[in-house]
């Protein structure tokens, strides 16, 4: 007898059985952790969250936990490990020791040095080849390579006491964006867009842009991965060129009306599948197709800077006209922020300067200095800086000693990776302006006051968005995960 005519096959039976149990578990997850239930027990409607904001699209009903100071985040990420000694960490002692041809003291070396230089013959201390000056009423020390950033010194909170657990690029960058050194966890942009949603239904809540540069360290989508969160919370990469988002434009000959009809039929099929299987991923798929349809109009408008006044373009500098430049991406970040995008992450690669650092860092600084400053000024004059948190950071810092010997002919040098002390700055979004937080030893090797670990940084960003990092969790494989893992504390001293 052919049993297939009246009994399900093994695969179908397992799917139905597993789907049924999965549906029960999913319903509980969506009620308690993922998405709150629409109504309270007894049919009572859940009270609206007074901190959510009237224009929010998506997000968890329970968030924010308290009144936020920031609505959105723009992270300017200098990938490759920007040297603190040629940016915002003034260490005159290093120049003094360099003149004596001094090496890193044995008391530092005996602890064991991390990275690729631990077996080199000497560890010559090297100061910055570029000068530092104090700027603004705050008296912030800023390298002469950043004259434009110096103009907004009183808007910045410079943190000289950052610390990480990772000393190599890939785990370092993944750790900085996700709180874990191994790939697979959701990155901060995914966590934030999952928890808070967006302020627009026409653009993704989480957008990534990468400066177009010829470097040997390509950046992968692992850095804007949604991890175990639903796929619609993965970052969307905006590329330079005609099509910022791949495969978004309609094919030739396909009208908007036909596109809409095709999408409606596809949605009907997805809903049939959703009714049968009850998988949250199907809901994500439906939402992504609908968003993509709206983005066919919204993305070209948001990425067209032709409507910007010449005064604004001039603020960002000549590079703003170059597609894929850091300046262009900063202007686009401002346009996306004012259109309701929740989290915008800009990567500017090329800071991995193991050799010829003085010669190469001048180009790096020139490419980011004016645009970073312009972004602060532009947001401020539009009254957006007060609720936009801007971060300038990197995956780790650089050593106070030269990697290899300092050149006797040119005085050139390089610096090795260093995770134990490096520099960030933050501005806007409820962060105290015009202060310098944290302190390192006279050689800049160790943090000696007010350390800020990566987990602390994440906790502080979430706090400014109105989120208690210890209560913001996602149940996955029997464990409650969070962005800050099992650590992290809010850096209260830098908060308004």
C-alpha cells in the first residue's frame, strides 16, 4: 500500500511536529523577549510607552526604558587602528625619551607584549612627529594634523582611556561593534534598530557606508551582521555609485504598477507560508520586500546631494563631490539622520600604519578632519546635535614604541597594535561637551585613571538612547544575550 496517499513523510512529520513546538516557543519569545504582547493578561491593552516618540516605526514596546537623550547614532569608524599619539593623546614625555634614544622600560616589557613586534631587537620610544596645541575653552590637546576638528573642540568629549580585549584587526573590529571577538553576535546597530525601531518607514533603520579607498584590509558584512536577531535588522550597505543599494532599481520595462502587483502576489504567498509554518523569518521577509519597494523612491532622494546649499557643501570641503569619499559619506549621514535613520556607521579604512606612519597619516587625517568637523557643525546648526550621538573611534590604538627601528635618515617610524590604551571622542546626544576623560601613564602605555572598556562604551551608548543595557536581552539557545555580554557599566562622568 502507498502510505504517502494518507500519511505525511518523515520530513513533513518532523516539520509539523517541530513547527508546532517552535510556534509555542516563538509565541512565548515574542511576548516576553522579542516583541511584547499586544495586550496584557485579561485583554487589557498595553499602555503606550511615553518615551517611544510619536514617529517611531517598529521597536519593542518596552523600550526605551527611560527618557532618552539621543535619538540616533552616527559612528565614524577609523578601521585599522588609528594612532592616539598622532590624533588626540599628547605625550611630550615620549619626545623627551626619544631624544635620549630610550627603549620601553623593562618593567613594561616583562609583562609580555602583544602583537607582532614582541620579538624585535629594540623597542624605541617614539613621540609624535607632529605638534599638539590646546584648543577652545576646554583646552583640549589636539594634534596639528586636525586643525578643523580643533575648531569644534568645545563640542567634543575626548576619551583617552579606552581599552579593548582584542589586539588583531578582525576580532578587534567585531568586538568593537558587537561586544564579542568571534563573529555571529548581533552588532550594535542591529541591537539598537531591533530595540528602538526607526523614525521612518521608507529607509532602513541601520545603514553602513565605507569610504572608497585602495587598502589591503577589506571590510566584510560580518561587521554589520544581525547575528541571531531577525534578518531585517542586518545593516544595509549604501555603496557609492549609481545604485547605492544593489538590486533595488526596477529592471527596464517594469513599471511601478507591475512591480506593486508582483510584490502583492509574493506577499500573499508568504502569508500562506507564514500561516502554515509560523516562522518569524517569513515576517522579516515580507517586511524587507515592502521596505525595498519604498526604498526605490526614498534612497535616490536621500543620496542626492544636489539640493544641498553650496554653503553646506563648502563646509565639508571639495571631497564632498567625490562619490565614496569620507566627506560625501558624512554629508549623507547627516541627510539620513534627519530623515529618521536610527544608526549610521561610516568606515574609513587605512589606519593600519606599521611603517611610514608620519608620511601616510597625513593623508588619512586630511581625508577625515574637515568632514568630521563639518558633520558636528552641520548637525549643530540644524539643532540635531543635541539628540544625535556622534562617535569617532577605532578598534584599538598604537604602541608608544616604534615597530622596527626609527629611520636614521628620515626619522620615519611605525607603531604596533595596542589594546590597553587608546582614544575615542564623542559629541552630542547627552554627552558632556568640552571635556577630556581618562588618563594614561606618561608613556601612554597603560590607563591610570577612569578606564573605559568596550563594554562600558556600549553600555553608555545604550544609556543615551534610553536603554538599560542589563535589561535589554534576547533569548537565544537557552541563554539571555545582551550587547554588553556579562559586563559593562555606564560612564556617568561624561553624561549631561
